[in-house]
C-alpha cells in the first residue's frame, strides 16, 4: 500500500505524470540584454573590434567586472572617459534590481529578492559562517519540476535565467560581502551553491556558461575553486552525464527525498521518467569520473519520508553501489505558510540519522537558515507576486 501524504491521500492519487511537462523548455519570453558575462573572452573582444573599439578594452572591462566587481563607468579610471559610457552600454547593461532584502541569524544571513529586466523575480541567499561565505543562487524564475512540498515548485516555471543573470547575482552579492554586509564570515565569496529557485540542470546551457565564468580566472571569470561550487538536481539523469562531460569537478547534490519509487513518484514528479536506481547509478558514475563525493539531499517530512526503515533502505541503495561515494544531508523541512507539509520530529530525525550512520553512511544534518524570514526557496517571490495582484 502506498504511503499517505499528510492530507491522507495516497501517493498515487496525485498522478505526477499528469503534472509533468513533456519537455523542460521554459516558456518563450523576451531575451535579457546581451551582457559581458554571456560571452567568452574572445567573443567580447570580437564584439568591440566590430564596433570600432579597441579589442583590449574588453579585457579591461572584464577585470573591472570579475576582479573589482565594478559595473559603473565612473570607477573605470584606466579607460578613457570618452569610451566608458559606450562600453558599459554595450557590455554591462543593468540586469537585476533589488526589490528587498531581509536579514536574520544576527546578520549572518541575507535573503534578497531581485527584479529582472522583464519584471520576473528571483531570490538569492548570502550566508556567513566562521570560515566560509556561501551564496545560494537561482537558475530559473520559478520551477517546472512541480514538487508538491516546494514553494518554488508550486509557482511553475516562468523562464530560464541567462548566464549573465545568474552571474550578476554572484557579482552583487560578492560586492555586499566585500562591503561587510554580513556579521561573520570572510569578506569574499568562497562557496557557491545552485540551490535557489529552479532546477539547474533543466537550464544546462546557461549553467554551463555560468560555471565557466565562475571558475575560469579573470578576465574570463571570477576564478573561484570548482570544488567550492555545488550544482543540485532533482534527477535529470541525462544532464548529469552532460555535466560530467563538462569537466569541472564541482560537487553534485542530488535532491532525493525518498529511496523508493513508490513514494518518490509523488514527491518528485520527474521520478516517473528516471527512477531512483537510474539516478543513483548516474550519481555513482559522477563520483567515479570526477572524484567528487556526491551529496544526497533528503528533506525530512513528518510522517511521509522520515521513517527509520526508509533510512535503512537508503543506506542499502547507497552501499549496494560502493562505499564512501555519497554523503547524506538530512534537511529539516522549512515549511511554507499554509502548507500541509511540516518538518519531522526531533526523535524521528535522530532515529533516521542514527540508522544511516550505523550502516556506515556519512551523514550530516544540514544547517538551515532563515526559517523566520520566509526562508524556504520561493517564498519571497511568491509573497511579492501575491502583493502585486
């Protein structure tokens, strides 16, 4: 018999295949203005040369953007004043305006709502820890994966973000950190996680460009360590293999949330295409090819997926594919207002974690931030949308 949802409805009653689109292509909308971060270093130089400007100015502009985090022509004193305005207009258009930001954790967490060129809104979260400063960024406006316990999943997909719209979140938050906006942590970004709004691997082309800009050194990009970047997915198996081919040793985070197809078909609708076994096989292959241990994300939902026997099943599935290749992160669910979904009890969480560790699985309960500030991904954007209606 299928496990019930909190509402009492069995899993199969939601029929996830009816909600899952046949493709993951975002609805067509106007394109964001062309930006330096959308282009390779050579493409930037070619663009300026074609418009009658010295090609080497592209490198100067890129260093201002990626190294000094500048976007204003007034700060580019090494470029002739007569060229600054045209360079900025050509390659550094405005992409994101801050709508609001909310601070919590004694100033160690800042959640920001951004309005993009066409009015859609996305979120980022800047978090300061003792030895690292982590930024959680969005890759889509909304999400097409339709996971019923996720605020963003219930928004639906508005559109994909461009490479530059993803990277601009990084630049502005890096500026904030450098200015001392956080109460703790380094004043430079050390870690990036693609765990904000959207399914990153459903926007793989822009993610590929964003990873290049994040990892390659200036003037190509920010020069961050690939090992300090995490890309999450709910389980788009073919895209995991494409991520391997990209060649960057970033960390893969699999949002699993259930070890059995019977439950996961309802919690994660894409599981109707790629089952748990297929997904874990792809994740194990990712570890084998990159040497990067895979993070298994598991939101603990009261009376849904928090049973100790499911922890044992998860351990068995992981151990059947070898040892030491995965690290499980149980996550206390950050519920959305009015949702029937709620976090597992402390006793259930303790039993779940103990079962995994007893089976030899590396397990760390994820530190949650922002539960008092509409912390779950998508809550600020959903609230803002409601306020405008």
